[in-house]
C-alpha cells in the first residue's frame, strides 16, 4: 500500500506572502517522507466540511505547476477537478503542460463536480446533475483523444472541437493517467469502469461496496477490474495519543478491502510534524503489506 498527501486546507499556510514557502516545504517534506503522490483540492472557495468559504483557497493547477518546480519524484494531481469548470480542450492542455514540466508526473483527477455555491459565486459553468455527468464523460473522451495524437474533430451534445491538436504531447507514456473521483454507484463508477486508470472514493464504512459496484460495471463492458487502481481519501490526524495505531488499523481495513493507495487529508499540515510522523511510523509499515 502507498500513501498520498491530499491538501484541502490552506489555513495553516500563513499569510499570502508566506504561502509559497510553506507549500514548497510541505511538498518537499512529503516527497522525502515517502509519499507517492501529492493532490490538491480543486475548489475556488473553501468547502463547508472543512471550514468557512472565505478561508484561503489556491487555484489548483497554478499551485501544481509551482510544485512541479519544487519537487523531483512525487506525482501531482487534483482530487478532483470539476469537469465543468474548465473547457475540456483547455483542461487537457493544462494537464499536458503540467506533465511536460514535471517530466511525466501529472495525473488527471476529475469528477462531475457538486459545489454549486462556488460555481455561481464566481460565474463558473455548472448545470444539473444529468448534464454534469454527460459533460464529465465527454471531457474524458476529449482528453483521451487529444493525448492519442489525433487531430480529428470532436463533436458531441455539449462540446464541438474543430481539431484536437495537442502539441507538445505529454511525457507520460502512453499518456497522463486518469483518476475518476466520486462514490456514485450508478453513474460515476460506470464512467470510471470505462475510462479510468484509478478511481477514488471516501474511505468510510461503505468503501468496500464501491469496489464491488466497480467490478460489476467492469464485467458489463468486458474490462478487467484489476486494470483500475482502487484509491480512497481519508482524514488523518496523528497528534493525539494512540492516533497512529488507529490510523494503521484504518489503513489495514482499506488494504484488506482492495485499496492500494490512500490519500491522507492532514490537518495543519504546514507544521510538517504530521508528515514526519507518517514518514517515520506509518509509511515503512504499510509498504510491507
């Protein structure tokens, strides 16, 4: 099993002048501690599950581009991009650029999106649920066509591209990997079964059921489910007595269900102490599983 670091809260990163240095230190410390990936939440306002909407939030791809120059080996992605927030051709170009400048470390993490308040607040595209899922699937088709080297047009219900020219192409071979995030069993997991290299769900009590449903979707389309990496996101705190042992129990539970990578959402991560604890006590243990 591998650990990834997920950053969804910038409140501990200090004032704006301090944030670049703090984010750089966190990324380098995560890389040195043995985290395999670094993901950023792709929101423009803070979400209510984490804090208040006015709390600091960095634009994800600008931040990932910065981190590409601060790190050497850790893989970089969002967890996850709302497909409607950026035109698909532009999104493919953004991820391609991140992949080129990180020398092959970029993923496309994408989902249907859900936060209508921030979208309405900043005037970002947002539609009803059925349309958002249709746009998610068409976004994936466009990205994969652009990464295939095709320059053919792409025409669908929601998107019309005269040419999917994409130069330069990505460094990752054969293309950047795709993670589809979200626990919807009927539609999200169907889309993941068809297009994804990995899927991500919350690591709660029903996480195992999501793997079962993914396998069922894969069986319907004749795809081997083992081609798709099973990942989960888990809130992690390691500063309380016994917290490390409890975390190892949770990770073992997820491992036994079939998950191979866990994205740890760590509070107050800018202090670096949680990363040091995870690097010293948790990562060496789970890499043996």
